C-alpha cells in the first residue's frame, strides 16, 4: 500500500473561485442539450495552463494553487453529489468508478458502479463507504481494506447511458451519452482531519500575528509557519503510518 505522506502535505487549502461546470465550456449550451456532468469537474480547461478551479466542501486540491494540474483528493466516509444534465428520460444513467489495481499492476482496474431508475434523476448522492461498496460483482476479490489502499491511485467517475447507446447500435461515445469526471484520489478520513486541524492552527497563528501588528515580519513568518506545519504533519504521519505498517506486517 502506498504512503499517504505526499498527499497529506498537500492538504493545506481549498480554493473558492467562481468556476461552475454546469455553465462552463464543459457543458456548452451552444452545443445543444448535451449529456454532461455538472459536478466532479473542478477546473475549466482553457488550454493555456491557467485553468480556474473550484473545489467544493470536502474536496481538496493536491497542489496549493488556484489552477488545474494534479488530481483532487476525496475522503472515505463523506458523501458527494454526482450531478449531470441532458440525460434521455427513457433510459437509466450508469455511474462507474474505476481506479488502478496497485497490487497487480498489469491487471485491469477495479470498478464500482450503480444504475439509476427510469426516468433518471439529475443527481446521485455518492457515499464513499468501502464496506458497503467492496467486494462487488465487478471487483469480487477486492476487500474494503484493499479498496481503501488501491483508491489512493488516480481514478475517475464515468456517467453514461449504455442502454440508449445499444438502442442506437452505437457505443456510448458515438451516441453522445458518456462523460468522465476530473481525476481524483481517495484517502482515509483521519488523514484529512489531521491535515485540516493543522491548517486551522496555522490560520489561527496567522490571525494572531496580524493582531499583534508585526507588520513586515508577517510576510516572512507566515511562509515559515506553513513550512513548519507541513514538516510537522509529515513527521507525525510518518510515525503513524510506520506503526500501522508494523501492525499490518
């Protein structure tokens, strides 16, 4: 199982930009009522490397910038809204999650999926509960513990209407009833809580420095405090993960 340390060091902030996937170029209204995700697309794609991003609650950026790049981070135990528009009301929507099999690298990705009712709703509340999700018919040999470890590899969601595509004698891509989310990884809740507590403490230290009126010293002190917080997070998590590995071994 891969270490969560690099991930934890990235859990320092979320961004709050105005990017909205339901009205951005991803779901261009000029192209007609297109079947597309209206969530799980966290950054617009302008092609110039400066893509505005918005990460909702409990979704974190793997890098401390306001622009697209690394995959996002989700947390086991939380619920997320998967939403879409443009679905044909006569067919269900299929939601599929795939991520790499880190144990057997040459094998296919493991997967979880869900089919909505007819007519399909416009959203689904997706709760990341490994015990309820694994094993399943698409991943019969994947235990819930193994799923939590493997899901630290980059995966994504795909929404589609395969029954409509079959009725058209076409693939879901040819039928225009397929969309894929931005990439993300999934970590355990205690990791996110620990990192978030570190962020809160750093923010409080920053506010305290402002109240003290240290002036230009803040500009030098805050980056140092952030670096110290990240270092402290790394050291404590290394100890925790080291002990966990000894227990598992």
